[in-house]
C-alpha cells in the first residue's frame, strides 16, 4: 500500500514554499532517477537541465503564462529532447560495446536495423518519438518525488521556444518539452487539501 499512499500524497503543487530548498542529495536522487529511466531502444533522446538560479527561475514565470511555481520551487527540472540521427545511434552502440564488451558481430544486426530505421524516419516522427520518451521521464520523476516526499508540479503550460532561448538550448541541439518544478508545498496551498478528482476505477480499467 505504500506506493498508493505516496501517490495519494502527491499533487500538482500550485504554490511552493520559496524559503525551503532541496538538498544536494535530494536533487542527486532525482538526477539519477532521470538517467535510469527506461527509453525506447535505450537511446535516451532526452536531457535534463536543473535550474536553481533565482534570476533564471524568475525569468521563467512570464514564459510559463505567469505560473509562479517556476520561481518559488527550489529547482525547476527542464526535460528536453535531443535530436537523434544516425551518428547518435552509432554512438549508442559504441557505448554498449565499451560498457558490456559486446562483440561487434553480436551488435551488428540490431545496429543496422536501428540506423536504417532512423535514416528513413521523417523529422516529425523522430521529434514525436523523442517527446514520448521525455514523458516517460516525467512520470518516473513524479513517482520518485512522491516516494522521497518531494513536491512537484508537471507542466506543459509554457512557451518552449522562449524557454529554449533563455537557457541557450538551441545551440546545444536541445528543445524543452516539459517543466517539473520541485521543492516543498507552501502551507497555504489550498490545492494540497483538496480531494483527488479521478473517474471511478471500474470505468477506467477492464480485466480480460
Ligand atoms: C503533462 C502534464 C502537464 C501539466 N501541465 C500543467 C501546467 O502547466 N500547470 C499546472 O498547474 N498543472 C499542470 N498539470 C497538472 C494537472 O493539471 C494535474 O496533474 C491533474 O489535474 C491531476 O491532479 P493531481 O496531479 O494533483 O493529482 C499538468 C499535468 C501533466 C501530467
């Protein structure tokens, strides 16, 4: 039941306590959770930017339609996508070889299949696939936050181009997809006291 208790505890925090900060260890746990997230083919087409600088967080507010969470949270995790091309796929296989010592002839069929597949994909398709991976990281991070009793607010409500410009992401080949402010809920955040709104479980799930 602990998992359910944790998921009941979490909520999309609307007001953070701007006096409370997460420790380096807490942030490190989130960073590791991000990097341990499973991704399609293991290609990890995402990157994480951890924003703690107050001036930068303040500047994010207007780019997030005035949502104050980004300024008041201890840190804002910016989930980004990185473009995946054939070179990137090749690099991945070099990494597998280095870490697992897997012989080339074992890797070759999978490597050929992936490089062929990515060279044939339209850019839109690759972008959508990469974004899907960022959402898996978001889910994983939110769950780990709940386990660690760290408050968070998943956010799609922001202007990605402007956030990219603020953080200098374009020149690194990155695009922001999601924000996750993390920290501690303010005692007077009225949303923390509200009942969860969810459809009845029997409507949502079928057993076959
Ligand atoms: C992908 C995604 C994007 C969201 N974007 C925002 C947002 O921009 N601002 C916000 O206050 N909440 C945002 N939310 C929070 C949802 O409104 C919230 O998770 C939902 O109402 C369920 O409530 P709960 O998370 O408190 O249980 C987002 C949630 C998700 C999963």
